[in-house]
């Protein structure tokens, strides 16, 4: 059989990940050719500003500033979208699909917000979208959920799916760094998004949770249907109290099918994880995803969740997949098949867990009684209370752990507690995770 023609790539974006994809495609070109049967060649690279100083030099002869040059070129087979954001990226991906070009993207925000539209368009054009790099960097979790676990009802997923926030929490826990110092380090190491707000406010993890929920449950969960909190308000004191209680703090994405209801729970919140639980040992930029399937049982996937080389490994896997599909099958898999087997997202106020509550209160008699009474009035049980003997003269922290209760009930009670005269700062409320499947 004659050699298949080279597979021509149009690469949009030459930031941290784009440059990594280019570098590693060149480095492993012979290997990839041997494995896929196609020579994989980057034909064009589109960047906004070619003059910008870069760690990895742009190959000048193939650079353009027009994204349209990628979609208009009939020789380009695959558009690799690594520009991020949801404006220009959306136009580029739409246009690429309309011109029957395969799309590879690592853009979780784009898929979480526009997945419904883009996959319908891809289906209509029989043109695949590959997105392994959109969730958990170098961990091949998309393929795992789509293919390897296809015979399972997914009962639950608990994931540490933002490397930057896990890095920050780890450095605060292990080196006593402040939140700001740890964030600076994460940015210098290239883990954080261009706008780190999405990393620390929980939305980067939320976009990934939406993608995992959608793959698991066969429908696109809306951004407005999930509850998201970030790590910005966590202090060194919370980390120390959690430690005293036997926990570590992690930003967890939780995706669960509620037994017997068909409802699905999707949320991202800082959570206390028991120190002896396997997810507690996931440190630094590493991600881990714990999946319960009704056939397989419990499975854990672990690896680097961000960074140039790990993320480009996933992008290159998608490119290679596309190359092999075209050569071997001639048939195209749209990338996501809506199956709609499951029901509606559970309103977060109905989700049940245990809780950690930190209050800063006036140090005077009767304060603890007022707090306990408010919780009791809402039917919330107290599991434990800590008040350190040593504290500022007039203001003291009180940390409580609370029994299983619906989030809405706890939010209402904490709202009332926040308005008590004796409470001096905004309460900090976190989940205590019990990992029920
Ligand atoms: N900035 C992300 C993270 C990597 O820290 O996990 C890409 O999603």
C-alpha cells in the first residue's frame, strides 16, 4: 500500500501548551509516523503577536496572525485550537467544523459553555472534535470515561482537577506559604491559566467537571446548574484546623448520580478530605480522579494536571488518534454522543454532606450557646467544636464540624449566624467529604 500523505496541522496559539505541542511533535515525529502510519507536520501556526518574546522560538516561515489562514487552507486536515477563551476560539472551531476539518482542542471553557452547539455541528458534519487535554492535563481521562468505562453506569466521580489550586493548597499546607506567595509560584511554573482567576475561583475545575458529567451522564450540564466555590478565602488557619481535625483541604469536583432518583449532583468546592484517604496524598500540580462505576468498582487516575509537556502529551494523543482514524477507518466518530439516559441536575441546596465552619467571634459568655441554638433550630447536629485557648484579646476563632445536612439548610443557618452581633467576620464554610459513591 502506498504511504498515506502527511497529516497537516494548523496550530492556533503558541503559548505554553501550543509551544509544547510543536516541540514534542517535532521531537517524536519518527515515532509518531511509525505508530500512526502518517507523517504529522505542522503546516501553519497562528498567533496574535509574532514579536512577543517567547521561551520557545516560533518557526518564522509558517507563522500567520490570521486564524482564518488555518481554516481557509485546503491542505490543513486538523485545526488544533490552543488559544483559550470563548470568543475567537468559538469562531475558529465553528468555522473549522463547517469546512470539515477535524478539531483538537484543550479548551474546557469552550466545551463547557458551547459543547451542546459544537458537538451537534460536529455530528452534522461527521467531523470529530477531540479534547483529551481539556480535563486533567496529562491524564488520559476523556478516553477512559468515553471508551474504557463505556459498560458502566458511573455512580460518582471525585476529582482534584485543577493543578494550580492543588499546588497552592499544598504549598500553604507543607511550606506555610501565604496564598499570594503560592499563587506567584504556580504562575511562574506555567500551571495557572493566563487569567489565574479561573484557577482559584473554581471555574477551571467546574468546566472540567461539566465535561466529565456530560460524558458520564449523556447530557450537557449548564454552567448555571452547578455550584462553584474557589479557594480564595482559605487561610493558613483553616489549613491548621483541618489538620487538627484529621483532614487536608482540597478543591474537589464532585459528580454523582443520586441512587434511585436519576438526579445528578455536580459541584466544585473546597472540601476537607480525611488525611488517610487516597486523594489526600495528591500533592502539588498533580490531579487525581476517583471514579466509581457499577461494573468496575472504584478506579483512580493520577498524573500531572497542568504544565507544558503533560498537556501537550494529551493534545498529541488526540492528533495521533485523528491520524489513525483517517487512515484505518475512514469513519468518523463525532467525539461526544448525547444519550440522555439520566435526569436533571440536583439543586445544590438539596445536596447533603458534613461541614466545616470557622467563625471569628467576640470572646464573651453565651456566644457558643447562641451559635449552637441557631444550628439546633435548623435541625443541624454539631460533630465537634474547637476553640483554641490562645487567641487575640477580644476576638476568638471557633471551628465546628457539622453532621450530615442539606446544603440549603446549612447555608440558611450560617447566614443567620453571620448576622449575630457576636460574629465579627464572614464565616468560612467548607464540605467535609465522605466519598459515598
Ligand atoms: N490551569 C489549569 C490547572 C491547567 O491548573 O489545572 C489547565 O486546565
